[in-house]
């Protein structure tokens, strides 16, 4: 049985003082930003001037992964948002931006190109023309596999990149309008009447038919953000209907403790696989997508966002605060133990979507990733850091 957030004695004294009248934790956002900034410090490779793709805590101590330009770009987007608030940073972001921009060979998909375009438009707008000239945007949807298969997250990142390019350099309107319209139509085709997006459009083979029917939370929230930015950049209302339909569906399906579940069925608008619940979604991508939609539409999603943050702070299935202040990390996720447990969780989720999860089968994944903290700062960086 899932426990109510109001019955969690493990919540810190400071957090208990921030619980509102509705029993939902009102998070200390500047403190959360500070923790994310400290986490990025621990993940930064001074020699390469890039962030490591992850750090894993094991019985032998910390194990740091190789550096990643893609994850570094997400971290830089978050740091840029924090910088706009006046928050002091320990990084030379201009040098890191130069290192990332010098090598664009990592772009292997429409989604990658969208992220690069997004980053350039926000952080290095004077270099946007370099990206637009180097890559053939008109042929992207046919060149890369995620474009050909119409994968929702890839289309969404590509569309978001185009929207940010349009906002940064309005003169790009004419050369990007047609490909934006094509990408938007493909994204719409992946959405059901209930508002849920499938993972991809292709249904030629049995496995791909599953892709067209089921979509992850990442698919939903990336689509919400991209449609919100498309409406803002091109001054059109139509994409907001799709974005609101998806947002209303995932908010209605949010767990009692604020969980953004892992996998959704677009035919039935139900959750089919709950775990893992990723911290990245709870305090990063979920908030930044819903906040972007709220800014364009005037709708408020603050209660759903606060519930998601409350889950991070200990109001979760394991009654465990995922914020490790001493080690300066927020741990990756809560999921099932072992490969077989994950297999049965997925299988039973398809067969009995409304079933209860055995709490004894769950564990914390002690990983930390820079893209998690980058998206957190992208969502909340404008609120700054704690005084002093």
C-alpha cells in the first residue's frame, strides 16, 4: 500500500515546517538549487572541462563515468538559467560552452540536433548561424532514425530547438517554418484523443506497434514543453490544445505521493508500468515542462509540481529522503530490485495496470547525473540561491 505524505516522520524539521494546509510539502527552491549546484561541482571534470555522464555510489566508493557533451549541454542550460537570477557560480561557463561547441560530432539524431540548437540559441545566440548552416534542417526528419520513426522525444527536442532558434533570431522564421510544421504534424500523429503520446509512430513490426501504443513520461513532458515553446515562438494557439490535453492526463494519473510514473498506454490513458520513478522527472523535466506550459496558458500546475518535489524530500514509498546533503547529491530513482523484478513489474503492469506494488521489491538507485541537475536548474534557477 502507498502511504500518505502526511504520515512520514522521516521528513526533516525544516521540511515539516514547510508543509502547507493541504498536506503537500512547499519546497525550499533556493536550497534545492544550491544542492543541484553542489552536485554539478562533484560531477565536473576539470581536465576535460566537461561533466561526467554519471557518478555511482557502490560498496567500494564513488565510480565516475566518462564525460558527456550532451549531458554537459543540459547542465549549461541550467547554469545559464541560474546565472540570469544573479546566482554566483563556481564555473567558468564561457570556457565550458566553447569546449562543447568546438566538437559537434556527437549529434547523431534529430533530438541531438534539437538540443544543440536549443543550447546555442539560449547560451550562444551569435553562433546560431553556424549550426543552421552546418546541418540541413529541411532533411533532418528523413536523415536521422528518430525522425524517420517519428519518435516523440526526438521530435519534441528538435521542435524545441527550432522554437528557441526562432525566439533568439526572429529572422530565421522563413527558413524554419516548413520543417517546424512537418515536425509538429508528426508529433500530433503520436497523440491519442486522451492526450497521451506514444513513443513512436512506426507500427510495421510487433515491437514497433508497442512503441506506437505506449509512451514514457519523458515522451509526455518533452512534447508538452516543445508544444508550449512552438506556440510561444510562432504566436499560434493550436499546439496548446495538445499540450494541455497531455498535461491534464498525466496530472490526473500522478501518484498519490506525487510520482510521475514511467510508462503510459495512449489507447486507454492509463499507467501500465509505474517504476522506476526518476528523480530527474520529479524535480527536473516534470517541473520545467509544466511551468513552461503554465507561462504560456496562464494555467497553474503548482500543486502537481509541489507533490513531485515532496516525493524527493521523503514523502515517497520508501519514506527516504533522496536528497543527500552530506554527499551533495540527489539520488537517481526508486525502482524494483534486480532484472527479474523489473521484468515482472513491466509484465504485470501490462496485465493488471491498477495493481498495488510490493514495497519490499523497491530500492533506491544510488546514481547521480548532470542532466538531472541541469534540468532542475532549468526549471527553478530563476528563483536563485539561498541568501548568503
